[in-house]
RNA sequence: GGUGGGAUAUCCAAGUGGCUAAAGGAAGCAGACUGUAAAUCUGUCGAGGUUUCUCUUCGAGCGUUCGAAUCGCUCUCCCACCA
C-alpha cells in the first residue's frame, strides 16, 4: 500500500516553511490542499508559496484555474488524484499540505456523490426562491421528503442544495443518504498518516499579526484592486479572508489600521473554526505544537508520526 | 458661570411606569457542516442553581408609586452651544 503523508494545521502555524524542509528530507513533492491556492493571481492574500519555494520543491494543485472560474471539492479531488498518481509513478513521496478542512476531509471520507443537478431543478429553485423566498423551498423540501429531513433547515445554502438534489433525482434525502453511505473514499487505497500543527494562542496571534502586516506591505491592496479591475473575483474567492475586507475597504473610507484589525479578527475566527473542524472531522495521527520547540525538533516529531 | 443633551450589561446601542435580566448589533464561548468551505448556518452570551428557582443590574443617593432603567429632587462625570 502506498503512503500518503498529510501535514495540516491552523492558518499561520507555519505549514509552508516546514513542508519544504520535510519534502526535501523525504524526497517528496507537495500536493497543496487549499481551496484558494488553486486560483491563479490570488497570491498575496492567500500567502501562496513564493516562486523560490515552488522552484525548490515541486508543488501540485496550485494555480489550477483563473480566479473568475468556479472550483469546488470534486474538482479538487480529481486534481489531487492525478497529482498523487503522477508523483507516485515517478517513485516520489506525496506530501499533502494545507488547512482547508472540507477539502482535507475528502482524503478520508466520501464527501460528494455524482448527482447531477438538472437545468429544471436549477430553474425551479431559482425562481421559487426569487418569488416566494426561502420558506417556500423549505416547504417544498419537506413535501418531497414526507416531512423527514435531516439537514439544517435554517441554512439557506443547505436547503437550496438539498432541494436541487431531490428535484434532480426524484429521490428523497434519506434514499440519497443511504446511497451516499455506500460510497468509498477515493483515497482509501492509501496508507494515510496525518499530522496536525498547532501553536500556543499568543504565539499564533503574533504570527497572524505579522502575516497581515507583510501582506499589506506586500501590496495586498494592489492585488485586490487589479483583480477587481479585471473582474476576476468569483462568488467564492471574493469572500476569502483578506480579500473581502479589502474589497469593502476600498469603497469605505477608513484607515489601513482598521482594515488590518478586521482581517486580524476574522483570521482568528477562522482559526477557531478550523479547531472545531479538526476535532471531529479529520482523523489525526499526531499533533505537533510548534511553539515550544525548534523547527528541527518539529521536523523530527513529524517524521516520527509519518514513519509510525 | 448659563442653557441644552447624555450616562443602559465586555463594547456599540434600543427601551421612557408593570408583558424588562432588559430589543438589536459586535466581540467572546460552544457547535453543525454531502458539491461557493478562508464559505454557510446554529446555540449561548449579568451571577448562581443540573427544568420555567434565587440573587445583583440600567452613573450615585434619596424620594413618588402596589410597582421605576423609565417619574421627581440632589450629586458626580461627559458632550454641545452660549458666555
């Protein structure tokens, strides 16, 4: 069975730096697991590895599509599968690195099925939402499922998606759920070893602060401006932390300081969400707290988990 | 010195006699998550008590009232305007 090494951790823990070292040591190539690094031109706000790093270690799943194009987990799974196959065919190790929880989950569980949303379903939901609001969608969904629904009915996104799926397949959510449970994860054939990187609270906050300062100094604002000018944001990445605040800031009239504070607090909120996610959604083999130890020691600990 | 406005829980901010432990927002804390996931959504959010119980709150004190964050008086502080 082939190995798949996975290195994850909260934003700003220092995954990128460490991953380069580790990849070098274990003759690996890096498969990025980041929902935003897949976009070209989103460089500064995503803290994308710089060219020198990309030259040093071959990276996959970065700069796959233009920012205005759509991308989602299923596209990611395909891209990652190809990349890993390619790496292994060249007798190298694959090191998955990234902090996008949902994308990461796809390495362990089936996370999507192949239900295709029909144009009719799409239209129906679109129109119904426009004319009758979300309540009508909930009613319709309940009606199609005999009142038995196991999704969060208060979450419009879930309701919309569930209804589209029911309308497209003619099946109830329960039936689809059953079907879904049978599906195998695309990466079940690999021996997966996962390390979660963490840092102490204050240390991590300090690093977040530094990171934001360097983004601003590295002209995040120009990057955002040029993406706007070229109409390159899509519905997803325009809401990415750092980008959405800057987009708003460009229209508002506040200080750079206020912008930085906002990005800071939203980043901390995001880290909090990552913590919740990693607690239950991903099987972790080892946790390495980077705060009290040297990078060298950290590398050893990570390698220990990978080898165990 | 004069006049007017204000002081509400961690912060911002409604409330102008009982239905008020006190709207709403933010922050915080906890959580969900099967196709935008750095997204979307939920709960909690004065202090205790393991159910709708008790205690302490609306600048401070006194008072009116069956009952006050809400009315009156005095004081403290802040803001604006006039001097």
